[in-house]
C-alpha cells in the first residue's frame, strides 16, 4: 500500500538476480580464504540451482505484470520507449542474472578435486558458462579438455606433443595457473523524471531509475607476465550490463506501479481540495512532488567487469607482474605440480587487491 502512494523505495529491497548469484561467488571466496574448500564448493554448487529459481520467478513476474496491466487497462509500450537508451548497455548481457564468470569459477573449483563426479560437474559448469559466452575460446578449450575420454589418454597425447616440441611445458612438473580479474565497480543508477498522464488529462512527473552510457565504467584487461607466463585476461561477465538488463526487464512493472500511484495520488489531491479547498490541494500537490524519488538501490561494491586467464606453468615459485591501465604490481605464487593455483585480483579504487588460493 505504501508503494501506491509513495514510491518504489518503500518496497523491501531483496536484491536483483545477478546480485544473488554473486552472493554465492563472494561467499565461495570467503570460504577459500578460511581454507574451507568443501564449503566453497557447496556455494558454487548453488549457482545453477539459484539460476533456475530466478528463471521461474522471472517468468511468474512477467505474467503477473501483464495481468495487472490488462486488468487496469494500462498500456506500457509508449512509456517503455523512454528507456530505450538502456538497450545499448543491456544488450551486452544474454540474461539479467546468468554469469559466465560464476559458472567458470564453479568449474575451476570442482575440477580441482580430481574426482570423477566433480569433473563431470565441472564440465557442466563450463558448458553453462559457454552457453552464456560462446565467444570465449578459453571456455571452449576447457570443455574440449574435460571432454577427453580418460586422463591417461590425455597424458599420452601431452607426452607425444612434448617430444615434438621441446618448448612445451613438462606437464608432469607443472601446475595450473588461473587468474581471475575483477575490474572497477559496477555502474551506478541515475534518476530521471517522466510525465505520467492523470485521469483528468494532466500529467504528473514520476521519478524512475536509469543507466546512461556515461555511467558505465571503462573496461581494462589485466596483463600477466613472468617467467614463461604471458597472459591477458578476457571478460566473461560485465556486471554493469547485467544491472542494466535487470532494470530494463523491470521497466514494465515500474510503469504499472507508477500509473497506479499517479491515479491514487490524483484521487488524494482531489479529495484534499474537496474537503480543505485550495490549501488542501496545495499540500497534497506538494506531497506528490516530494514523495517522488527514483529507486537507485543496487549493490554498488560489485565489480564492473569479471575476467579470466588460464595457463600451465612450471612448478615452483613464480613472480608475476600484473598490469591494468596505469596500475602495475607484482605477486609471488607457488605453483605445485598437478595442482591449481587460483589468483584473484581486484581493482578497487585504483588499487590492486590480490588473493591466492591453492586448490
């Protein structure tokens, strides 16, 4: 009821789908930092299940909005055109909540156990990531690698290749290096006002949230160099695009609520004028203006761009140089034979935060 007379900020904020997915991602990192690997894998297992629940809820919300619009005789098409500027940003995301980065992390953690069942789960995770981001040659190569019939056959092929090219890393004394790069912070919403017609032919300015091209941060990749290492991360998920697509999908519901709100406020103003005269109408009109506020609530500490790079590196201590834009730093990692070293780099306020996990 409050949202009818006030605005969308009075509705309980439960987070958008992409934010709920990233809750599992960040919780997995928290567990890894506490050396609770099993708990981390529980979190990444929840990602696919969360996506299914979000898909079902999204379809129900669309049907509910359409039904309400029809029952109230509200045509949202004309007003939706006011939000066409979001399309260029939202168009970069296949879904408003599906994250190739989240699925890729799931694949890396599950694959690292070496268990056949976890290997199958990892392959499924990589395939889900590839469905979202089919342009990724990295994910394609991981799928091909895990699709090999047996590990022994894979090792046989690697040994054969090494005899033909002495520069290939000796896989028996090498480990996997996976670099995850989270660049900058997700875009912030801005507010706009759109006139909504009143029952008597006038119009009321209603506040809506919006994303503009100017609000989208620039994407920087990460270069990783060292002894035998020369990598550059590629983007798997643009979180700002997920945020924009989430807003775009919410537009019809926002418009329906706005029209209902304008109708209710007009009725309130009419009743105030009828009972209290011009003073009552003035107070009601002032309330209508002051109570309009765009809902700008989102999780602003999420990264803007989530990127990945992967390679095989000779075992032992390795000093890596990390460069992104004008930022440069170094990190020393201990590559263990047959194991995966996960390096998470976050560009936070023009400062690189580095976490290393041995899987």
